[in-house]
């Protein structure tokens, strides 16, 4: 998770960042621990890419989406070691989140 946070903080807010993030967390999902979380984060990024790929992305929307993704990653890092019910609640929250 920390490597994803460090990488993400260095990115701009374009669609490519979300596509690259999706690929990175999809690879992490295949690795074992916290696979559900990584899969949901990948799906979150994929929905944003699908909504904006090939369309002009307003700066405000892009910056807001990147800020929301950053907050989700920060929370994910904190919640990863929390009790199971807290983790489940966070997974449900990610599943309902829409960056677009």
C-alpha cells in the first residue's frame, strides 16, 4: 500500500494516472493480502477512466477525483489493520464511491 501511495502522490490528475493506478492495484490484488481492497480500488479507477477516456476532463473534476482517491488510499492504509467489521465497512464504502 505504501508504494502505491508514494507513486500516486507524484502523479498529475489526468485520465492516464487513473488508468496506471488501476493497473498497479490490479497487480497487487493478484498478490494475495487485501485482494478485495485492491480489486475495489482498481474498479473505482476503471469507472473513472471509462467515464472520461477520450473526453475533455475538466481540471476541477480531475483534481477532485485525485484528492478523493488519495483520501481513500490513506484510509485504506489505516483500515488495513483494523477489526474485520471496520474493514468490511470500508470495502463497502469503496464499492459505492464514484470519482466521476
